[in-house]
C-alpha cells in the first residue's frame, strides 16, 4: 500500500488523476451511469450515499448530477485527493461531506446506498472482507452496494490473456506504449486481483445478498449486492 499512498499524495499525479480512469478503465463513464441507476432502484429521492474511495470526486460528481437531491459522505485516505474531489464537484460540493481516512472513519449511517469503485484491488483479501462487512453494517436493510475493481480469471493461461487484452485496449485508446506497459506492470505486480468467484464470495461472506454482475470491461468487473 505504501507505493499507492505515495502516488495519491504526489501533487503531479493528483493533478492528472481525473484524466486517468476514463482512459485506463474500459467503459468508465458508462459504469458510473449504471452505478447511479442501480443505487436509484432502491434509494429514495433524498438518499444519503456512502462513497468509499471518493478521492478525485469523479463518481461523486456523476451521482450528484444524476440525482439532484442526494447527499454524500465521501471517504478517502489522501488529503490531496479529497482536495481534488472538492474542485471536481464544483457547485455540487455543498452536498458532499468529505472524510479523510478509511472505512473505520466513515460515519455510521445508516445509508441508503454505498459504492466502492476502483479501490478494493489495493487491499488484500482479509481487508476486503472487513471493508465489505463494515460497509454493510452502515447500510439500511436491503440498501444497494455497488462495487467495481480489477477482477479476472486466475488460470495460468486465462490471466495473461486478459492482461494482454487490457494492454491492447490501452493501445487502441491512444495510451503511449510506455504508459501502457507501466499500467500492465502495476496491475500484474502491485495489485491484488482476485477471480470473479472470489469477489462474489467476499460479498456473500460480508452478509450481502444477491451479488449480481452488471459490468465487465476486460480486467475490470462490477457487482451490485444488497444489505
């Protein structure tokens, strides 16, 4: 986690952050739109939503634009990334309370829904289980939880194939070869990627019901599940 923390506290990296997800995550903006729809299926018009890993503010802004009466509690360990989130939110900033820290620093709720996008691949399996359990504890009964992160089959042939496809996607998207190579190296060597069945099992072990796959973008997958 140290390398990740260093990246998200580096001023230049933070300044460029909002350019990254739309370029490096297949279907990123569509995934945010789908996440907002899934939250809205059960969240009330004036819902309070927990956003874990809120640094940068991209999902906060997308949700705030889609639902004008929702309010948010965003949690992120990086003060610099939370500062960027405030800038990204602009006029929506008054609707978001931002908290520096981890899941234990999140308000108790209860919340009408929660998201954790592009975050859990930074932590190990046991911490994922704990985070998922703590999010569920903060949700109202039957509230939705939307999660998306790196997740790919772990077979000896399947995993390299999916990583190659991801590299090809980056190249097709105009990412420079050295950046594409660095991205694949980071995914391969520095992040905790589980197989989809393992990710679903973690949600069930945390007490969520009906985990359902709603998004697949090569090496990225997303689920919705219910407290």
